[in-house]
């Protein structure tokens, strides 16, 4: 039997600032060399469990503890944070918050400097750690010049430079596009296989983590462990959906086709899935008639005609871009970092002006419009909520735009409350914004724009920091508004969002529009998906394994089926308009 490295026994924890426990009656063992996934919705206690493993609880976050937790055989209440850091290496969700040095090399060397390691030995270990994560060519660069995936690798090197027993990753995929996310998971898997370290991954993007075959999955809900099982066992139950965690899309397709998902099918690994047992049910389901979704027949609400733009450096950020969006459409704008997506948004909102070309709203040139005039028709939700929030209290933040417009106080209160309810924020209406998580702040900013009822809403990475339940609530709400004519434009790397909630995907690369395609077709095209830092969907890979002559048609079929079912379950009384 493998050695037990972490052991929770009847463990409960309550933060001093809260009335009820965040973790209740936790019994869990983590073994040497194990690859463990901890999953759960927002507020389930995942991160708190991680803090208990790495010693931030009880050393940094104070609260009431009952039961015990032992790491490497010692009670953590008898260990300092320094002692635990020699056993558990942690990579935070926000990598920027973890950087100390001015260069990659300095940052990796930080713990060695604290340990008083001699300079020649330090340089050697820094370069070895950088090489392990593929960052040896970047040791002299500033961490803040790197991409999200590269920052993740630097954080990993900073942990690996010292010998540890456990690597703890807190939502390593949260800020990464699908391509970078896959590379990160492959790197974590390689390091674990080569070193034999124990790896604990806290993550709700389950499908990506399953690709590196975790040994076990622990599911938390409301501070309790509701499942602790091998992946094949867990995916044969309804635990994920019951607890607001998205199951892999290919698994949803199998269930929709009437397949009895049991452990012997190997449902946790698409590569090992017993395809011969599911091929016929999938083909029977595919042959069913699914009504097609009609394309938007609305008037052109937004048109960019041969738009180009460059900043003062002279480098063209957008080159001859033409885009037409109809009223009531749901459009995704995708592409790698630096492709021009954010600049496109700034031009539409009037924060920048094109060097050539025109932008029109219902055929009217917007060049002379002020930002205020544009904001009456177009709402923007930024990716980072901290860049938008200006009020201390949640109600005041959501009401701010209506208050500036001079809205009647009773109507303002009614609209704010209704929007807060839809966004899952009503219970917090009298809370300070500072008490919210990143994901909750994101919902506050979405609510602050939705309450204004713009004709076009632009959302930059709307699902970042959202668990499946809140993600679904917000997107279904946007769907309802879209059904009443609101046009929705989303800048996103979320493939699920793109497939299920948009009608078109515009692909940007190096300032050019390189594609305007159905999302299902885009995510079935390996070359095009790669250019957008995306990857083909698991539905496409399932269809390929099952022998469908046109896997993209299978993807479209599934998405239409999902949309049809969603429309049947739409909440009839949700009517803001």
C-alpha cells in the first residue's frame, strides 16, 4: 500500500469572519505518487481544502478547527508555513500574484535565495527548473511580458526548484485558453510521471483534467465530500450534474443517445472508450430529425467596413476588417492573445477611433458619436471586474448607471432587484463588493450593464471565474434577452459557450479576420481551431472514433439538440422586457 501523505480526520473549519463552517466533517487520504482532482462548484470549499493542505490554514487564515489534518505524518497545527512549504509546493490561480522577481530567473530563484544557496548552485538549479517546464529561453525576461500559459510554467518552475513531496495546483486552467490549458495539463502530467510526486489539482474544467487520467476525483459541495471515486466510477453517476459541475460534452452526447454509461465503458477517457458498444446508439440518435435553428433575419445593427487601426508605435493592430452583425445575433469573437479582439471592442465602444474605414449602427456612421451616445445602445462588460467596479456596495454598483440616467427611484430599485435575482446576487444586495469572490464580482459587472438594457452587449470572457451553475444562469438570462432582440457579442476562449450559446464565430489572427463560421464547424477544423488558440471539441473526436463520415455534422446535430431542449425549459416568467 502506498504511503499516506495527507490525512484529514473528521475535519471541520470555520473562518472567523463567517457564521457557518466552510468545511464540515472531511475525511480524506491522499497517497504518495497519486494524481488527485478536487472538483466542486464555487463556494464548495475547494480552495479552503487546498489552504489546509499547504498550511495557509491555520497559519495565515485564522478560524475554528475541529478534527485533525496531518501532512507527512505531522499535525499541521504544529508546523509553520515555512515547514509546510518544504513539503507542499503551491501554484496559485492568479499567477501574477505569485511573482516576486523582476525576471523569470529571479522569480524562480526566490526560495533558493531565502535558503542561502550559493550562487553557482542557485544558477544551476534555476536553469534546470526552467528547462523542466520549457522556459529556459526566457530566464532574462520579465514575467509580466509572458502569456498566461508561460506565466503558469514560471510559477511551476518556482515550486520545482526546491524538492517537495506534493504539488498543489489551484485552478491552473482558470485564465488559460484551451490550447494553453491542454499544454499545461500535459506538462503537469509529464512532471508527475517523471518525478513520482503527488499532484493535487483543484479545478472545475473537468474535461481537460480527465485527459491526463487522474487516479481519483473528490467532489465537494457545501463544504462536504459528496463523492470520492475513480474517474470511471464517478462519471457513471449523476454526481457531477447534481452538484453543478459540467460533465464532458462527449459524455452528454452518449447519454442523449440513450447509452447506459457504466464503468466498464471507460467513460472517463475518450481514447479508451469502448466505441464498439456506443457506435450504433450514436448513429440511431443522429438519424433522428432535429429542427434546424433559423439564422437571424434582423436588420444589420452593427457594421465595420474595411476598418484598420494602429497605436502610436505604428504597428497595425487591425487590418482591413469588415464585420456585419444582425439584430438578435449571438456572435463569438475568438483568437489568440494579441489577435486584435480587445482593440475591436474599443473601436465599437468609441474608446479608440479607426485610422481608416467606418463603423455604423443601423447604417448611421458612429464616428462623431461620443462615448456617452454609444453607451446608450452598446454595453461592455470587461474581463477584469476590478476595472469596472467603482462603488462600495453591490446595490449601488448595479444601480449606478440608472442613477446617472435619472431613473425613477422605484423603477430603479425594481430593475436592480430583478437583475440581481437573475444573476444570483440578490442575497448579497446589501454586501460590500470587497467581500465577494472574483466570480461574484464578475456577475456584479454583468448585472450593472444588463440592468441598462442596451441593444448590444459585449462581454469579454463572460464565463471566467464562473462555475457551471452560475455560468448557465447568466447565459440562459442572456438567451432570454437575446430572444427579445438584444444582440450579444462575446470575446471568449470557452469552447462550450461558443458551441451552445452563439450562432457565429469570427476568428481574428494578427489583426486580420480569417474566418466567419458556424461554431460547430470551427471547432471541427483542426487547423482553424489551432490558429484561434482553441482545439477541436470532444464531440468531434467522439464522432471521428465512431466512424461518422462528417464529424462536424454530428457536432452541429448535438448542439441543435441541446438548444432545442434548453428552449423547452426556458423560464417563462423571466421577463425583464
